[in-house]
C-alpha cells in the first residue's frame, strides 16, 4: 500500500512527522513532495496519484490551489481511499471538501503527529509498527553530523527546506532537537521540562558558539537553539517506588561479552540495596537477573535469578557475564519485532517489574529504546497496569555508540589488540614478511586506531571503515 500526502506548506513539519511513522507501516511507503514549482511536478503528480492506494488530505479552513488540484484529480480517478486529517473543526472545513465529508475524518488539530499516524493505520486496517526507531538506522554515523544538521535546520528559518534535510526527517530524524522531560514528584508524578540552567552543551567547539546579541545579552548559538543534554545529578524526589514500599528490578545482558559486565551488575545491585536501606523499603525490594539475554523472556516466570541476597561482589572481577547473554536476531525482523516487544512488556508487567536494566551494545540500546516506546504505548492504552522504566547501559568494545565518549570494555580490547600488534611487529622486524591483523569494529575504527597508536612498533597501514581506501594504492604504499 502507498499513500499520497496532500498538504499545505505551513503544515510541513507536522506532515513530515506523520509520514515518518507511516513509512514504517506502509510496504510501498508514502509520496511527500514540497517543491511543487518544479517543471515536471504535474506529470509526477499524476503518476503518483495513479500509483497510490490512499490519499491523506491535511485540511485547514482553506485549500491551496495545489491541494484543490490533487483532491479533484483523485476524485476523478476514482477507486482511491481518502482520509481527511482536519486542523479545524468539521464546520470550518472548506466547501471544496463537501464531497469528502462522508470519508473518515481524523481531528488532527488535537492530536500529535504520532497519534494521527496511528489513527490512519487503524483506519487502513494495517498494524502501527513504530517502536521509536528510525526507518533508516544509519541516518548519522558521527555526533558532529547530528549537531551540524540541527544547526542548519535552525539557520533555515522560513527558507525552503533542502531535500537533504527533508530526507533525513523522513528517515526518522526528529524535526526539532528532542526535549527531555523529568518525572519529579513521587506523590503525583508530575512532569517537568529540562532546566536550561542545568544543561550540558552537545559540543564545546568554538565554531558552534558564534555569539548573537539578544536584548543586550550575548548567548552562544547552541544555548539559543537548545542543543543541550540534561545534567545527570541526584534528585530530591524519585518516581520509584510508587506503591508503598515495593520496588522490583530486573537486569538483562544482551549481545557479546565485554570486560566489566559483572562489575556493572554488582553496582546496580549494591546501589538499589543501599537506597532501599536508606529509605526503608529493603523488605519490599526485589532484584532479579534474566538469564541468556532476551532469550530469557521465553520462560521469564521460571527463569529469573534472584540477586538481592547473592554475593555479586565475588563475580565483579570475573570476565564475561554470570547471567549469560545472547543475540536475539528475531528483533531485527520488522514483521516480528512489534509482537515480540509487546510480549516482553506484558511479561514484565505480569512479573510486576518496575525497572529493567539493559546492558548491551548498539543493537541492545535500540532494543531498550523500542521496549520503552512500546511500554509507554501499552500503558497509555490501558494494556498494562504500571509504568515500566527501561534503563540502557552502553557496553561495546567497538566504542560505536553515539554520544558515549568511551564505553566499558573498550580499553581492555585496545590493550589486548596492542599486544597482538606488537608481537607481530617483532615478527616482521625479524623476518621479511607481511603480517595482517584483523580487529573487530564493523562500522568504527576505534579499536584499530587506538591499538596502532598505542603500540611501540611501527604499523605500516591501519585501515578503518571511516576512511575509504584503494587496494592498488595501499599495495603501492606497502611496496615503498
């Protein structure tokens, strides 16, 4: 199924957000077009109208000439589903839409783009597949690319939006820099916006801080744009525990192993026991480990490992994970993912789990975010009885998680790799031969670059994914 989005220019931000979610649900995607002045637009318009199965009209009190053309052409073609997304009350819809007022109407003026997309999916009889992850998982590969993107968005203001930016937005990049909301009170669970006075700038480089005078005050541009993260500080009040003096915590390790996993598990257990003892709910505290990664959810009720009274300190210095770990490839399948995630959240709810800690790498952090998104949806829809907090703890020897300067396990990997490089360096110096060391890091060269720079011997070439190379030139270089 393919959808044609008929909209006004001043609704672009809203419609792009809707399109972002619909692209995850429609197997043939959506047609979104902004630059209608293009010479070939009329021809492309007619071609797309013929290809699309449904037209979604985002209507205000008055249609633009292009919207009138698109709606008229669709009615003339016939056989197309049409859904109205109204930004005004029914009585204020333009007369040109009188023929469509018998069609399904969504009151978008009172809904977020995500809720509008969810309602469209319901009316089309297709599953809503958004779990908080972008349709393109590799929108950005570098933090500064993200910052540059949002700085450029701010500079555009009311000018036409470049296709490069629109494409990233349709691929899943937020229109605006995400704002963080805090649950601040235990009694009534009120939310509060991120405090700009207690924020950390996304980058400290001077090129991002060109001062601009605003009513006598000189502010850095990143401050003005709000490109910040909330400061991690102790809070006077916490959301948990919510029901008297009970708190249930679970820990799962996903993906490959890395040095330090057991130490992190020990730290979680100790901190929760310390807080429970201080605030008087130690008897109501439950801490459990889920064995063998996300595969442990297959038999969750019978497989939980009690950790509250376990001496986790003795495991802290050991390698690997005493809880076990695995790679759950079914989560990579978009056709299975939603059902799997909803099943996991249902089980956590039945087990009365309040907080789930997910220790893992890039894929595991995506799974953690997806679980959090699904948990919120299910709670808001009344499908589960409690709010479940999902805490992601980055663990990757590749060091390839954005915004994480250095994750645990990385330094150990570099040290072992350095030893191998140095041993083979001795071999090369003693014998006329070529030695090749292959290190891990499928999308990042951190381990390679750090190991080479840290070794005492000379390495003639270090190849990393971030820099393209030509095999012939590499061979010529080595021959020299």
